[in-house]
């Protein structure tokens, strides 16, 4: 719709952010919102992405939304940190290239493309912004063990020579961090590509540019922080990583690593063990011990005597008194009764008929799960949204959305 | 948030271009507006919506060949005429509009005052015209004077200025948005592209630190060393309205979806869930009143009904009055009475008149409003803000929800010695998520599909749900233009039941399972016996869902919080009904957002 503005210094100052995908592997947490709106610490992943873009000097942002788009729109509105946000709707999620095409109209200058569901250091954005000059495209390249998931890259100097979606050899190697710079020509390239498997990934267009002798694709190697949450339990490590860096919104108490919003209420007899973040209007009752590595979302409540470590408690969720929870992810608006236990992993988690062994996960409660008194979550349990767990039940494995567990 | 505009090169069309530009920036604020024209400097400004300015413009027929304009959403300094932009220097030679905050204005102001300059507003902006005037008095040229003045400013700003008989607009950007529109032999300036999109799609997005000189010859962009810089012109293609609506089809739907955020803001920092106390800092020391009279109009009147019912339950005699009646037929009151005016804008003329009448009779007055430093807030002894954020859709949605929470906070603040407030606080804290759960799963659209072509729609409830029934009916008629009426459920059989047919669905708001709920179940059967389909809006605690033909579910909560949730379901019904009928939802015929005439 609107254009991507160029600047006197010719570095791209606009960005397209892909926030249309559900994030199927994060089900059931994504029942009501897309993956970019899942919590990284106490704020949506997408909020961190927008912060990184704006901190790197981007002043015009286009959001491609689709799955549960209203959640994105009502959270961010028309501007974020005074930067205008333009929304483009992708009705069917047919891949990142297709998503980008939704934001095509009127684009006449270079722009950045980033994923709305991966945490990036603003210095990665800055590096791609600065590097993108003569090449048809530039992309950030990070070294790590995740190449199998994100696509391996080989570099010749600063030029990308191959991209392979599923590299045969594993191990530590360069991979695509999902931060790109393009000229508007990318749209024409995308249009020439045949759609395979019902999807049009942006990497197909990159491959076409690499194959084309007239173009080069620049690789921007960086070792700054980059992190993706693939599965629900990754939200715990994401939160840990952000807490370690202090990438949270509330201010630190006495310069330490306890970050508490000024509207939060922490009882004088409660103990915060840093690093920990307590967001706006949250309540920590007497005798609770919260942290280390606890993210307590806005308006959440931690009951008296509860002991929480290594948890992500999302907005509006209430944790009953004398709860003991470790490695727990709780979505929005859960009501957890007293003396709840989630003792933590490791556990073998089965997802979509695939076994993930030895996962450090106490359990996942999706949005608005109701838990009675003295219930127990066996390590690795995944509870769907709006499920009701009765008093004293012991839950393991998967509980479907809306179901009731009586015993 | 404010909006600024400017244009040069449009000759006699200048005034219209500025006013139209401001109109498309109204989403950035709409509680005062103004324009300044040159070459003979003429300034017109007016508190209130843009229409108030438009009237002044029609009456004065100002002329000019270039100019600047401003629309304001007050945050600091009340939205009155003197605080409306543009601001001028003492001699009326310089006019300035500004969006943002000048952080060092106090220091500059005292410096200027020490030199004998008299300020005529409470704004931070006014230092700018005085600074420019001082430079001009020192003999420098107009452009240098502008640069010297801007160099002094800290903070965030987008500024545009014109100086008498200098056929030029000067502008600067630092931290607040400013764009240039490049037309044929003319140049536009604005906070946002919609302001001039109907004239040109060729746009320059300025960077922080850049400044602009626009005159009959065209425009020049300068860096902060005042050196010209090359800039790229881009072509934009979006339509004006879309930007403010964040991709929603209507402001009303956007605002319905903003309710979780609005409710969170309303409640934030005002209750201590640990010790079970509620504190409204704005109210300070206010003794417990002997009685409370609410005055309000329209949707706010329904909030007043709810507020009065709440206070009565707490043992305080309380009544809600329609403000238009109150001012002309004032009820008796004792000196210990508190009169509370509920008004979203704080500018509703009828409500202001009622509050003034009360004040003239010597009682304490309080404004419950969304607009900081509005007339109601300033004229009353106390003001409580509901913090819902700007509401642009004419049909009030999020502000009603926030008014209900505001009534609860106010009641608990006013009445001493209440029992444990923790359950109430808990339910108010849960409201954002409870509303979100309705937004995630409402069946309202399906109800419209089933019943959207009926003859009329009736809404019934008892207790605090009377307010919900009346509000549900008002929303329905406002935006769908369909016949809708709300009644206390027990009143049906005393007349309105004659209207009930198989073609008039009845929405029954039934929450909890007390006597009121039980009696309402009887009323449901009453209308079903006449063949009317019944849609129960219920939390499932009573048998309403089993008896009714359809259900709009709400989460279980306290009796005080349930009306907020029930109302959200009815908002969604009215919205989808109006949408299905193709009504102009954000601008229903004959209605205005803030009614500033009696």
C-alpha cells in the first residue's frame, strides 16, 4: 500500500515484517494469537522485533498480518514508538515470499524484510541496512547449530554462493537469520518463480537471484544475538536469554537484575530472585519466591507462598497460593488453584507423532486454562486452551482444548 | 498526539486545503484546532472539534495564499481557545504549530519572561514564536530567525511556522513525524500522508534533524547545519482513512478490540490487590457524600444508571439524571450531595450546563471523563479520568466499558468502611482478559446471520443490567438504524409486550443467579409465549442458556463486572448488524461524536 521510503544516505529505512503465520509447532499456545504475539519474557516477540528495527533507524514499518490479525492490530495500533505501522493482510498463509508480495503495492525503494517471530539484536538489522548497496539482495548470516532448521548458507567473501534448505551435514555452520534487504526488483523475481508444494518461500527468490549471473546476493555475517522459539518450551529459553541481557521493559530495582514495573505490587514478605521481570499491575503475594528466570506478565498474580522459577506466566494469569512450578509456560488468563505442582523436566514430549526426548519442560498451560486445587502437571504435559483441570488431578501428556479433566 | 498541516502554492484554495487536511488527521486528536494564513498573518483557532473551527472560518472568511494548521488532543494544558494552536508572538508576526513535547520550555520561558515577554497560553509550544520574534528583533532574516529558534529546542517536535509578509513556510522535524507532499507548483506539509493524499501522492519522509523551507518556488530540505540535502520523492498509494484504523474496517470495530487495553489502563495503579484498597489519586480528600446525583447524556447516561445503582447498594442515596432535563428542571439537593457528570469528551454541552447548575447551588461537583483538562474537568471541583484513549467512532464503545470501571473505582473511593474489596478488585483486574475471551469467541456474528432481518430488537435486564439493556438498544439504533428498545425486564408486561412478535428478537441480559436473574427467566418465558426468539446474554450461572433460543456467553465474574462483559457482546451484535446492512458505522447520520450544543 504505502511506499517504502528511501533516505538521502540510500540505506533502506523501511521494513516489512512478516507476522501472518500461526506457528503450528507452537500449538496449542497459538489458539488465539499468531506466534509473533507469544510472550518473550513478558512482551510479545513482535514487540522485540519492532524495537530492534526502530533502534536500528527504521522509520516506516509494514506488517503483514493474517492468522488472528486483530491481535496484532489491537496491540500495536497505527503507530509504535511514533513509527507508522501499515497493515497488509495475507488471507492464506502461502509462504514468506507470498507474504512479502502482499506488501508490494507502491514500493519503489530498497527495504528490509524480517520475520516477526524471531528475536534479533538491532545490530543485525543495522549491519544488513548498511551493507545493502550494490547487491540485489543482502541477508544476515549467523553461525550456529540451527542450520538444519533455518537453511545453511555458504559464503565466498561477502557473496552468498549457495543456500540449502535442508543441509545434509549437521553441526555448527552458517545459516540464514531471516533478516534481508531487497530492492523492489524482488517482487518481479517472486513473480517468475513457480510455486511448489503450495508455498512460495522467499528463499526460492533468493536462490533465483544467486543462480542469475547478473545478480549478487550479499551475506552479512554477524555474531549478534538471534533466537527463535520453535516449540513451546523454547519460550523458556527465550525468556532466560532476554532476562540475562536485561531486554525487558520495566526498570531494574537498585541497578540489579530484578525488573519490576512501578504499577506492580510486590508484598514486602515476597522474595524476588533475579533475574526476574514483573510487568505492570502484576501482584506478588506474601511469602512467594519468584525467580530466578521468572517472567510475570501484566496483571498476573502469584499467590502467597508460591515458589516459581524458570517460568513464563503470561498476562492476566493467576497462580494460586503454595504453588510450586518450574519450567512452566502459562498462557493468558489462566486461573491456577492453590498448591499446584509442576516440578519441571526433563521429559519426553510427543508432538505431532514426533518424540522430543529429554526436554526441560515442566508443562504448558494454554490460554484460559482453569486448574483446581492441588493439581499436578507431570513434566512435559501440554494443556490446550480453555481446558478445565479438576481438584487434585494429575495430568500428563496432552489435554485437548476445552476438555475437562476430572481425575 | 497532535496533527499539523501546511500548504503553499494553492492560492485561494489554501483555507479549504488546510481544513480538509486537518479533517483527515482528526484521528490524531480533535479537541481544538486552528489555522494561520499569510502573507498578512491571520490566525483562527478554536477549542472543540474541527467543526467549531470550520464555523469560525465560515464566519470570518479569512484569506491567504499559504498557511499552517493544527488539530490537538490535549495532554498538557486544557483544550481551550488560548491553548489551541497556532501560537503567535506578542506582535502577531509569527505563527507556529507544533506536535511533540519541548522539554526545555520552562527554562526558555523564564528566560523570555525575564526579558519582558508576556505569554498567553499554558503550552510548551508558545516559546517558539517568542524565540523567533526575539531573533527577528535582533535584525536577522526570517529563515535565520527560525533556525536559531529551533536550535534552542530540546525534546521531540514537528514544527511549522510562518512569519508575517515572508511568503515562506519553515518547518523542522525532531522525533515527531513530518512529511512533505510535492504538488504541481505547490508544496504540502503534514504529520501524516492522509492530510494531503487527495492532492498529491508524491511524498518526502523527512528525517530527524531535517528542516524545510517551502515557498512559491518549491521546497528545500536542509540538514541541521542548514545545508541543503538531496532527498528522494516517493509515490504512495494508500487511502487516507486506512492509516488510523490499523487495518480494521471501522473505527468502531478497532475500538471494540481496544477494550482490553483501555480497561487495563483505566485500572492500572489504582488498586492494591494485596491489601484490597482502591485509591483515586485525582480525587484526594473528598468526604463521603450524603447523596450522589449523576448527570449525563446518551451512552454516558447508561453508565450513570449503573453508577447510581452501585452506590445505592452501598447505602448511598444516588440517582442518575439526563443532563438535558437536570439543567432545566433541577431536582432538590442538600449541601452534602455530590454531583457527578459523566462525559467522554468533557465538552458535552448539556452535561456542562447541568454541572454548572449544581455548582451554582453550592455543592461539590466531579467529572468522570476521558479527556484530560476538558471543560468539565476544569470546571468541576474534581476530575477522574477513565484513560480509554482517543475514541473516534461516533458510537461509544470502549469509553462506556471504562466508564463502568470508573464508576466502581469512584464508588469505592467515596464510600468508607466497605468490606473486603479483594473479590471486586480481582474481577476488575480480570476484565481485560474476560473481554478478550469474548472477542476471541463471540457468536454475535452468527446471531446477526440468523436474526438480522427482524422487525425490531428488544433488550431487557434487571438491576445493573438495565443499563446494559438500554445501552444495547441505543447502540443498535445508532449504527444500524433499526428499531431497538431497551427495558427493565419487569416493565415489559406494562406496555411494551404489545410490540413483541415472532419477528422481534429479545436480548435478555441475565447474569448471576440471584432473584433478579430468576425473575428475568420469567420474563424470557413471557416473550417466548408470544413467539419471540430470545437470545440470552449470560454467564451460565442461571438456567437462562437452557431456556433461551440462542446464547451469547460471557465468563463468570462478579455482579459488578458482568455488565461490562454482557455489553461487549451487544456491541458486537450491533456492529455486525450494521455492517451486514451496509451502514456508515463510524459516521451514523445526524450524529456527532461530542455534542457541544445544548
